[in-house]
């Protein structure tokens, strides 16, 4: 049986926010989601990230974007890293093979849990 982590009250995770729960970055976009916390680029804590208008999780360090339903990177690192030829494509390719892990978020009695 998978370990379950209690996140807290569902009302505390407002739409558009991201927080940490154990090994997961948990957010509330169109739906609740949970993905493993470490960016594939330089292992930034994705729990400090944001959700963009496309519903993607954006890394707080170099603005890589992740599709939270698949765990795949849909935009590689930005800033000076975007100027490195092939870097973004390499990381996107990596997440096609090794996407971020995904957890399941459930709500019971007004609280959120991640498994």
C-alpha cells in the first residue's frame, strides 16, 4: 500500500497555488495535482513554483514548464540556459523517458491527501 501524506485543509490550497507535501509538489490548477518535487534541470524545489495560464507547473529557478498530467517538460530552461543549443530539447527528451513522478490527490472531510 502506498504511503499517504496529509496535506491539510483543502481550503488552504487556493486555485493557482503550489505547496510541498513530502516528496511531492502539490498544486491546484484546473484540478489538484501532485508531481515529484525536483526539477529535471538543476533539481530546484518545484513546490516553490507557480502555475501558468496553460495549467503547467513552472520551475521557480529557470522557468522550465511541466505538464502536470504527464510529468513531461514542455518548455526547457529559460534565461541564459535557453541560449545553449539543444539544452531544452535534451531535457524535454529526458522527461519523455523519465517524466516527473505523479501522485494522486484526494479530498476527504475537507482535507487533502497525497498518495
